[in-house]
């Protein structure tokens, strides 16, 4: 069963089991709407009692997150959260707990990062409030090797870099020649 199906199944199970209980307890008190559950953390477990989904906030930072945990290791595989007031993030982690993909929105800048198995190379796609958009390819040494983008005037640009990160070839729009 994939994580998405599992998470949906758990959410439906929780809603079906807690919903009537909350409604009945509210009705017994003469309330028209169900009560509210307040907690710093809610942990949903599987049939074996292993934590699988954690909803919570960080006591020091106040960051809110939902984490879907690996059944075998208990490590976070999917994290959805707001680490601070100006950032929203979705992270995908491998079986070792390493972040391999991230979609983040921070102060008008959206970024999608995909990291290779060595956690050094990969691809970053970003677009900002300044109308600049860039696609960056990094090698296994975390060095930019190619970029493709649009500047603030929406003019395209393309560059190829050597192993040291020095541009060896660039292209600019024909209108700029």
C-alpha cells in the first residue's frame, strides 16, 4: 500500500471513529457543533502500535508539521509543514531519512529541489516575485553545470559550466546581440 492510500485510510478511520464520539459528547452537553480537540501533538499508529503519522508543533519554534513515517524505521518519509511564518514546505525523504525532494514557498519565491542519491547533485527549479525563473543542474560535487532561465524582463538565458563552475558557453536572445 502506498503512503498516500495509507494516509487517506488513516484519516478516514480517525474521522469515522472520533466524529460520532465528539458529536455525541457535544450533543450530551447541548452543543449544536462538535467539540474541538486541542493538542500539541497527535500521533496516529498502525495496527502494531507503530507511529505512522504525526501532527504537531515544535515547542521551541512553533513550527507546525504533518509527518508520514516509514513503518520499518520510524523515520519521516513525507513532511508537510510551516517551519516559520513565511515558509511553506513539502519534503520527501528516502529510506535513510535524507531529504531528496522539496517544494518550498518563501516570501514569494517558489523552489523545487531534487537531489541525487549522493545528496550533492540534482536539479533546482525556482521562480521569484522578481519574475526571474531558473532551472539549475548541479553535478555530483554540487557545482552548477548548466542553467536555463528567464531574467526579470522575461528574456531567456542559457549557460554551460565546467567542473569548476566557470561558464564555458552562454546564449542570450537574438534581440540582445
